[in-house]
C-alpha cells in the first residue's frame, strides 16, 4: 500500500511538472505573434490588441498622474505649464503634467550636450532645420513614432496624417518626428492659406511722411536711408536704427533677402547657387555703400534679442527684413500709443534688376518645428498617447480654445472666443498667454488646418502684413526649404564649416573699405568654400530635391 501511494504521488508530481512545461511552451509560442513591449525602467503591461481601437484615442485608457519634461528649442519661449487655465485643464483631463524647458543659449548645442550625457527630456521640439534633429534620429536617441503608435496608440496614424508621416519617413521606413505648421501645396492652393510670414516692413508714419519712397532699387533704398539720417535721426530722444534683418547673417541677410530678390532655387532642374547670384551680390554691395556713407551701422548684425525687442517695442527701427507674425503683439500696442501711426506696414522692399515681385517662402510639408519622444522617457506609452491627443482635433481644440464656458462658447453651432478673450488678443497678448494659455500659447504641435477655423478676425494692423505676405508667397517653393545637409555626414560637416565661414565673412563684406576689397573678400570665401567640400553640399542638395519631388508625386 505504501509503495502504491508513493507511485501515485510521483505520478502526480510528474503530471504537474508536465502541465507547467506545456503552459510555458504555450506562452513562449504566443510571444512570436505579439510584439514585445518597449523596454523601459518603468513599463506597464500593454493593453491587448482588442483593447486598442485604431478609431479611438488611447489616452482615455489611463489618465493617472504622470510627469513629462518637454524641451522647446526656442530660447525666447517664455510660457509655462500649470499656471494658465488651459494647461491646468489639459492636465486635469489627461493626467499629464508638463514641465517645459527652454535652452539658455543655442538649442542645437544644448541638445547635443544632452545626447552626449545620455539624458534627454521626455519630449523634444526642435526647428526642423536644426542639425540636432538629424543627430537625434540617426543616433537612435528618439523613438520611431510609428512603432510606438502600433504598440500603444494606433489612433496616432489617423490624426498624424499619412502625408506628414510619409514626408518625414526615413530610409529605414520609420518616422521620428511630427511637425507643427505643416502645409502641403495642394492645401495652400485649395484654401488660399499660404502661411507666408516673410515681409519687408517700414514704420508707417515715417515712410508716408517721406512720400512713400521706392525701396525696391539700390538707388531708392540708399536715398531713403539718407533721408532718415538727415531728417529723422531720433525718436523720443533715442537714435533711430535705420535697418534691421531678422536672424542676422544666417537668415535675414541670406535666404530671406534672396527670397525678396526672387533668386531662383533651381535652373533647368539643377540646384542653383543662390549666394553667387548677380542680383544678390549687387544688393550686398548696396549695403556696403550704405555703411561707407554712414547710413547704417553694424547694429543689425550684432544686436541681442533683448536689444531688438526693446527697439521694436519703441518703434526705433525704420525698415526691417522681418517676419510679420513676430509683430502681432507689438503692432496693436504701437497703434494704441500716443503716436498711433508708429506701427509697421509691409511694402515692396529690395527687388532684383528685372523688378520681379518677391518670392516668399510659403508653408511647407517640413512645417516649422518637429516634436519627438526621447528614449530617456520612462513613460513612452503615455508620451505617444499624449502626442496623439495633442495632434487630434479634440486636443487642438483644447489647446487653442481653452475650456468651454471659460474662454469660449458655442455660437450658432460653432466655437467662438468670448469677447474679452478677443480683446486680450488685441491689447495684451502676454496676459492672455500667462493667465489663459489660449490661441498660440502652446504651438508645439499646432495644426493650422484645424485651428484656423476658430481664429478671430485679425486686427487691421496685423492683417495688412499677412495679406501682403500671402500676395507674394511662392506656393510651390516650399519644397526648397531646408535643402542643406544636417547631421554628421561629410556633406553636413562641409556645410557647417561653410555656414560658419559665411557668418564671419558677410559682416566683413558690408564693412569693406571699397568695392575692390569686397570682391577680394568674396573671392577668398568662394575658394575656401571649395576646399571645405562645397561639391558634396551641392550633390546632397540635388539628391534631396529629387527625393522631395518624388515624394510629392506619390
């Protein structure tokens, strides 16, 4: 009996072991058909595929409190999260609390240092043109958004849009960033919304008092500067700064000025060298002449952001190569000041020798900035769901309009800002952003196609600039924006050296003692450019342009 009982016990033990082994094998087999979770230091069990509905946002599955750091690559960005009504509302709704971070200096440098340390913010928003963006992608520092979406929130594919994902898709098939302010040429042609923001601005009162001079030719430009020097040297006891170029050498005095001059990007299908364009060189020499005559100084090349803001707020610039959307807060204040005609208007600025209208950059598929999710993120599942929410119509509505009943209400079936919010937009944008956080306060994932339907009518002092930019927008030229190589490739390194050299050379050109000295400095630069590897840059630009044309044709 004892022996039989022992046999039964052993058999029972063997049976249990066998069942455990079968169960383990079964689970192992199942893992082959289910993608493994993204490995993080803090990982939740992903919901089953039946729980994730591609037609419904997954953020609703978990609204427990979570903190995400968000780096916004713009040193001038001064808004906070958690103080404004809108940010509190979004956090209460989604459970996501955001800690916004901005660079203390140059965004590229700061993110590069973070990459070296291996510690990056959870969310990163950087200019689509920045070197660091490509480094983040190529260095495996950020998640492929399509992979996160497949695992945690397939609704992302519905709100991100196939066009955006396709445009930013890399050679490995992955997309690492989602842009804001992205426009397709078809959309611009259909809606008339071009998103052009480049303008040539003048102070209205001074310009009209001078008889609205022609600023489109070198002669007219120099004559106007001479008039400013002779008749309007000061304003409110402070010297007038006759000229300003946004972004100094790398932007205002380079591609922006070239766009005003309608310098082509390609000829006969080949990328064109805009820097050596004869009309562009003529205008650089015009600035040299202005400097030689004491009509301009080097302020516009060296002024800090603080100095530019102070001069702009006090209407101390006469004319500016300046994006109009950077004047939306200033112009209404100037128009409401004791000198109501001291605000800025858009006019025809420098033109090429044929007198062609400017060809200003419109919006494009690149957008303005791109937002990414870093691999330092402890909660990638919450990050992709939050990003999906922000990109959705619901998220766009919450961020732009704020909380219903507080900042907006339904009027005839359509959302409409309360009158007091519209008044703040026209009189005190800073208060509107700090206390309410509506409209363009949190623009990092802004989709103009969605939010523009809710925008209040712009004040005339703003609309004039916008309309002027739209009238000169070259809708199909968005494909040329950001053709230069980025990252660590040989072409990118060559371009970085050339760009740095150009930033140093252009002030030397403008301050050259005579035209012969100008020509010598310019020729020396061109020789250095060749030695740095300019041929690689041209080759890259051509290849990139060909790829873009192919994508647009898909």
